[in-house]
C-alpha cells in the first residue's frame, strides 16, 4: 500500500442486495473493522462507469466518512474525495480498487478490493 500520500486504509466491499447500500471490511492504518457505504449516483458509461458514493470506515484505530468520486474502467477504478465526518475531517482522500469475486455472508458476489489514502 502506498502511504507516501497519507494514512493508508484497505477495504473490501460489496453491494447489499441490489444496492444502493454497501457493506464490507476495512484494515490497514484504520485498524480492523467494518465498511458501510451508499451509492449516491451511478452513471453507466462505455467504457468508464462513474459513481458518487459515501464511504464509512469504522476501524478499531480510526473512523471516518468520506464523500467520493469513482471512475471505473474495466475492473480497475480510481477514487478521489474528501473526509466529511470523523477522523481527519476536511482532508482529501485518494485511492484505487480492483473488482474481484469474494465470499461473504454465505455467498460469492462481485466485490471491490482496494486502498484509500487520507491526507
């Protein structure tokens, strides 16, 4: 994980049912914990999908909420945004994720695994 640009957190997330709610797990500098999120806007594009979302990292060491802008092309995405509540409020965030398949809650679904740097 690249922490040169800030405090690095890891995440694996998935949609709850058909969405727009998301759930998952977090780690890295925030500590082990849970992820909760919500897709606020989804714009299907070809080849790039654009998503506006709220990400909540609830780690044992740090907790924060960020408003993010995501651009996903193929299985890779770039994330930019700002912390809106909690630890490091007002700080920029940037990161990336890869779309994968993962097991959770007794099923296998599409998931998104990545990193998010705060600051």
